[in-house]
């Protein structure tokens, strides 16, 4: 599965030397994966000599696509990218994995599945369903949060259109003492990995839905490394599986999530979208009144260009009225 792949993977020098039934993954932008950890395009399959068996979505009803199991050559599967092996944190029997995969070729599915096919490979390798996996791994597909200390410098840096507020790292981050505290949010997947929406931009200028380890996530904005779960009134294994798959769907750029916006499209909006299907951010509403009071107390005494002062004030006021 994706989280296990990101934790440990090895490039394949010669696909012909792979044992039939070996779980593999093809990455079409390996440089981005190795240098920055960004997952541009990836899909999973089961190797079988010169071919790979895999499951992929086919055109169907939006939101509920059909999935079909196919076989293609290794070269076609890689599509100009690189092939990797990875560990499933188990010891699957290659011959049984290949048998299960082969029996599925030509079959179609509809419903709750992963767009990158990593669930198909897991089911072939273990003989168990992803839903059973979720029942036994209650931390996967959960919504976690970690404290984000906001300083006046952070607000200024964001107001002038700069980056990285989602990670609490700005050149002005230590300007003036801490003003108030927000929280940074992410969806946990297998392999102790977190998918989250950061305000940092990629070289091409787009915002990042990115994947980091839980430890990286927990210390990203908090020196104490605190990380807590956001509770929902009713959550079960199926809902967590859907959240996990949707987070991966957005991560791998199969869905345009939009530009990061602290007030209308932040990391918490992303997590609620994965968990519930709606982009909401309770902390924006909860902190808006405090932020407005803070702005009224601090901003009038600041010596700043009028345009910048107005922009910060409108940003804070907009949060208060949201």
C-alpha cells in the first residue's frame, strides 16, 4: 500500500529478474519522489514475468467509478517511469499472490476502492479485504492535528502573499511574541504516514497536498511533538477507508483541490472533505473572534504601509465574519 511503499521501497534494475507475484509500483516522476517525497503519479500491481496485473478506474459515473483488473507489459505499466518493489509489512506467498491476481483479470468492480490500485495488490497478497485491514488498524484513515503557533510576523508574511504558513516556517515567524494558536491537520494512512495540505508551494507555483511521516508532521509546527486525533460523532472502518482513499486521490493529483487559502481552503478544510465530504474549518470560526479582537488591539499601533495594513485587517475581519 502507498504508506508502506513510502516507508520502504527499492528500484528495480531488471524486471525480468523479479519473482512472479512480487508487489510492484510504477512512478512516472521518480525524481520528485526521491528528492521531495511528492507523489506525482503512481500505480500498483503484481509482477508476472514480462507483464504486470493491476486494477485501475475506468470511465463511469462521477464519484462512483468502475474499476477493472487488467494485464499489460511491464514497459506499458511503467509508462516511461521507474519500477519499484516495496514491503507490505507481511510475508506474502508470491505464487498465491499471483494466482489471486490472475483470477481477477478481466473482472470489474464498483464502489469503495483506491484509484492507484494499492488495495488490489494488498488483497491479492494477503487474501484479506481492505475493510478487514481497516478494522484491525484503527489509526488508519483518522484525522490528526498538531498545534501551530501564530506570530504577528507569520500573519504579515502570509498577508504579502508568501509561503509556508501551513508549516509554521516563515522568515518573519519569530517577529513579535506568539499571538494565538491554530492547529495543522492531516489524514493518517498506513506505514505511519500523513497526507496534509501545506501552504508551501512547489517549484511550478502550485500548492502541495503532500505526504510526510507522522513524526515529521507532529514536529512540523510544535516543538513538543504533540499530535491528537479529531473525533467525529460516528466513524467506522468504511468511513476511514473512504477518507484514506480520498486523501490519496487528491495527493496523486487525480482531483484538483484548489489553491491554499487560510480562510476558505486550508489543511482543516481538506481533512473534513476527506472525512465527511464537506470542506469546513471549525477552527476558522472558533478563532475568528479572538483574531478580530487581536487585530483591533495590535494593528492600529503598527507602522506598516497602508495597503498591507488594510490587507491584514480584511483577512482577519473576513475570518471573523465567516
